[in-house]
C-alpha cells in the first residue's frame, strides 16, 4: 500500500503564511491537525515538560528529540517543524549529525540556533516579558563564526531531504537587534531559506527586520500582553513572516484534563466524559476531520486490516518438498 505524500512546509510557506501551534507528542499533533492547522512545531519547552516535567532550560537530549520526531512523523498528516536548539553539541559535526537524524526521522523543517548549554526560555523569559531592553538580558550565545559553521553543516545535512533549515538567533537579547539581523543575513549567504530572531516584540521591530532581511522569516511564538497581541498576523505577512508559531495547545490540554478529571472524580462515573464531543484523536472524528491519512496512521482499523493481510498466507500449494511435520 503506497503512502500518500504530505505537503512539505517549504511548499506551504511558498504560497501563504502558516500559523502553527507548538506541540509535544502524537496526541497534541493530531489534535492540532483535527483543528485544521496545516503544520505544527515540536517545541523544546513543551517537550521538556512532557517527558520529564522539567522547565525549558536545555535538559532534553538529542536522542529524546529524534525519538519523538519519529513517533510524530510516523502518524503525521501535516508537516512538523522541530526545535533543534544548538544542534546538541559545540561543533559543526554535532549540528550535522543531529540535523541528519531529525531529517531522516521525518522533520519537515528544523530551527538551529546560536545558544549554548545555558539555554531555554525559562532562564530569561520573565525578564524579557517584563520589558527588559535589548542588551540587558544576560543570555549567552556562541560566536558568529560558530553559529555560521553549524548553519553550514546543517544545510549540508538537509540536502536531498524535504527538511527546511530555519537559521535561528537569540543574539538580540544580549547584543541587540542589529547583531541578530547580521547573523540572519550571513546565514542567508550560506543558503538558509528562512531565518528567525528570538525576542521580536512588535510591528515596528518586524518592519525594521524586513527592511534588511528580505526573505522568508519565522515569527517566534506570538504572544499577548494585557489582552493585546504583540502583532497582527495579517500585518506581518507582507513583511515576509510566512511562518508564525504559538504556545496554546498545552494550556488547552491541561484545562481539558482538569475539567474532565475533577468532574469524573466528583461524579464517580464516566457520564460526563461520554457526553463530550470531539474526543479521541485516533477514532472516527480523526478520520473525518483530518487530511487524507497516510499508510502510517495510528487508526486501529487500519492496523487491524494490515495485520489481517500479513497473516493471509497460503500453505496449500506444492513447493516440491513435504516436511515431516506440519507445524
């Protein structure tokens, strides 16, 4: 049975802006697809909380990430972007090997950044969202040379695959926006098709970046403050920001689980659960709401049919020899 081809992220962003939720496992990815999102981002922060209950401070490993990417891609109907942090090592060879592994695991895109082992939003995020100006946040990044060497290595690792490299810099926090833009421009000179500057906050900064960086850009995790979005997605799309991500699936999942859990504990039966709609992401609802499924989906009937076909063995034919027993 031939698998249906998934539209690549590169194909999607070449036509329009893509809004992608941050996810952490197969369930959250499938739920996003059922909602109608055309891509997802396997977030390092969300994934860290999922597998080990740890904050986003750089504690997951390359093996953790590759394994989860493989699980998600195997059941995927929409492309997944992977947060590959710094490539999980100091040298360009680390970046090359990690990128190659993720591309083979099924990542349709990945972000590779200029952070060090002292990374993760929970190390600097509160100070950033509290209004600390550029250049005042002590968030270490590697040298320009090291960042570009890793970018060059990752680009080569992506060759011959559908994986799109997104060159990501967090230099704005400590060194300012101009430093971050220069890193993006130099990454483009090496062949990076998309760039990402962590720490962008508003329309003015979006326009400033677009003045110099003319190519595809990713807006990192759009947020709100006092009920007002940092930017309007329609306003930044003409500036080249054709990929936007956001963290909200975890909040939805936790709220839903708390609601169902408390009600079920109170009722001591499953009547409330049975009254809900939407439901399990691998049943009939998934088949109705998702895009055409591939041969690798986790639908129960699909796997049952496959198993039945594998077990359909004809032993009635004469192969020219008869064994002593018919085991």
